[in-house]
C-alpha cells in the first residue's frame, strides 16, 4: 500500500484547488424542483468544460483518463471547497456510466458517456421490486422478446429520482424457466417510453425522492441490452460494486467535513446556563468518537484506492458502504440533537432547515444500496470466507 502523493498527484491536487476556488457556485443549491435540476446541470457542465468531469473515466469517452488516486484527490478538494455534490447525476456518474464503461457496447458508450459527463442525462436505477429488495434475484418484472424488441411488463419500487430521469438501468427477467439470477437481463430504458407510469412516493420529510414505476408493455430495442441476454446478474453485480465502492468514496470524504461543521455548531450553540455545548464533556466525547471513526473510515477508503490502483482489485470496498452508512446516521443524529427542540422541525432556523431533512433522509442510508444486514452477510461470506448463513 502507498499512501503518500507523488509530484504529479500533488500538482493535480493544487490545480484542482485553484480551479475550485474560482468556479464553485456562490449561490446555495436549491432544495428541490426544476431549479435544482438546472443548478446541478450547470455545475456538471462547468466541471466538464473545465476538464474535471469523469476524472478516472477513459479519455475516448470524454473523461480525463486518470487513476482512482486523482479521482479521490478531486473528491477531497471538492469537499474542502464545499463544491456541490453530483446531485441528480449521482446515479449516472456513480454507477450507470461506470457500468457501461465495463460492460457496454461501443455504441452504448458513445451514446451515453459523453452526455452523462456534460450533465445531459439523468439516470435512475430500476432494480428493487415489492418482494425483491434484499432478495434481488427474486424479481418478477418480465421482458419478452418480440422481433428485435423486448417488451417489458411489471413494476419497480423505491426508484430514486424516477420522475426526473431520462434513462434507467432496468433489471428484468427474460428467460422463462431459468432459475433466479440465471434468467435476468440488464436493459437501458428511456424513461419517456410509452407504457411507463411513474408514481412518486412521499417520504417523512415531505419530499418525493423516489417513485413506484409501472411498465405496461414497454418496448425496448434489443440493442439496449447491456451484456448478453440472461447475463444481467453479472452486469448488476458490476453496478452494485461501483455503488457500494467507488461511488461512496466522495461521501466518505464529505462526512469528515460535515463533522467539522457539527463541531462548529456545538461551539456556537449554548445550554441554558449560556455555556457552549462543546464545553459539555459528553458532547465533546461524542464528537471525538465520530471524528476518530471518520478518520478510520477515510484510512479504509485510501487503502481501498491504493489496492485497486496497484493490484486492480480490493476486497475492502465491501466494508466501506455499511461503515459509512452507520457513521453518517450517527453524525446526522448528533447534529439534530445539538439543535435541541429546533431539531424537531424543518421550519426552524437556517441551520435546522439544513440539518433536519438530511437527518430524516439518513434513516435510508442503511437500506439503500442494500441493507447493512445484507452487506454484513456479504462481508462474512466473501471477505472473511465464513460459511453461508
Ligand atoms: C434511500 C433509498 C434509496 C433507494 N434507491 C433505490 C433505487 O434507486 N433503485 C432501486 O432499485 N432500489 C432503491 N432502493 C431500495 C433498496 O435497494 C431496498 O429497499 C433494499 O435493497 C432492501 O429491500 P427491501 O426494502 O425490499 O427490504 P427487505 O429485503 O424486505 O428487508 C427487510 C428487512 O429484512 C432484512 N433482511 C432481508 N434479507 C436478509 C438476510 N438474508 N439476512 C439478514 N437480514 C435480512 C433486511 O436487512 C431488512 O432489515 C432505495 C432504498 C432507499 C432506502
């Protein structure tokens, strides 16, 4: 493992910092609606024009062609300069694009990768169904071959940003009679295809981050198959690998920044006797625990990157997601606790408006991308080699 930067990497980091100082938008990201999508699009395009979109994506598809080390340096600088997160492009950039780089045809790569980097394509992921979340191989949405098209019928649930998306990664059953994961295929589906009905789901903070999606004889060209027909499980595992590994790296780095902000909050807020909350030993110890766990998680992320860069693979990617998800929940819970009664409402101070929705959304961190329990099973079986439960 090598953790120190060489001269080329240091130069990259300094150039990134210089660009971010001049280009991070001054205005805050709008909370929702078309303004938010427009904001995210503009920020993505600005990064592309500056040569910073897809740092580790191949050059021939619009990326910068650098390694995962530069990618993590870019994430680090973005966190340091409070650059906006990928927002509506998180699925496109985090796993749809990376999956196509590994598994897509040339035609698919040219159709999607450049537009994703320029902020022209929002993507959604249609994997989960009622009754097939953790047990993904049990999914029932079918796609039947009809000439040179596949005809999709069924439904998906918890599809993040379905109502904002242009394209979808859709996992369907194509081989009748084949058992479970053997009969699946991975399709690219335009979200405006006739026969798609999207019904947003309202969450406890009043937002509609995901939707139920119904497919009523939706016709998809067979050229939109990623990988071979019936090989969708392998492609989906590639997607989940990116989702649980590299996609989480940026969030890990931003979590340290968030802890810093929570510490500032604890210094500003006072108890009834007018003492800063940070002067309370229990609060200070709680923050110190969070900080040390975040440092450990960051070290794990760096070890993962170093291993991937030098050997091409790493088992520790599997450990990052559940560790991050649970720590992130505790950080956000701590921030909400520091707000006291204000932490019970989204309509309070500016700080409450920022912290409370993020705290409420954090309940989903240990469910989305696979629950912590299921990921612990994966760690037990595939990393530690323990017998299957
Ligand atoms: C914020 C968020 C965003 C999401 N975005 C998307 C998206 O964009 N696209 C998409 O397709 N899906 C998405 N999902 C859905 C997510 O992938 C599923 O909710 C998740 O896989 C769990 O499936 P389930 O809800 O059906 O729960 P279940 O699988 O029914 O699990 C219920 C409980 O049983 C436990 N359990 C199940 N099996 C085991 C086992 N073998 N061992 C131990 N415990 C077990 C689980 O841990 C859980 O506690 C999202 C979910 C959330 C919360």
